[in-house]
C-alpha cells in the first residue's frame, strides 16, 4: 500500500509541475497606422527558427496564444506570405502585446 501511495504522490507532483511550466500566454490587439484593428493576420511565435504556435486575429484585431513556457520568443505578424512585423518577446514579462503596424 505504501508503494502505491508513493507512486501516486510522484505522479501528482509531476502533473502539477508540467501544468505550471506551460501556464504562460500572450495576448493583444493588432492595429494599423490609423489605430484601427487589423483582422485576419497571423500572429506567429517561434524559437530558434521553429514555429511553435500561431493565432489568427479576429475582426476586433485580438489574438491569444496559450499553453506556453516562460522564455524568449520571436513574434511575427504576417498576412499571407508577407511579414508585416517581427519583434522579440519574453514571457512571462511581455504577456500583453498590443502592436501597431507601420
């Protein structure tokens, strides 16, 4: 019985740690130069040239990407194949990124 309890405790600890590590997110609104929301552009997060996550902005220009670990990411805003903006973000510090496009 003691062994089963120990295994359960170890499993529970592992699950809690894994959930905590991916408890970060990034959110914001994409605006154009006239400060109007930009719909249907991709917000893409990558690390070391490997795309990890993406979100398509809604009609209100909002995006959300969750289930992220803390660290540095390259954030790129794209429409089709055209890159509109690239910047580096650091989680959890840069959780909200409202971006005005040039």
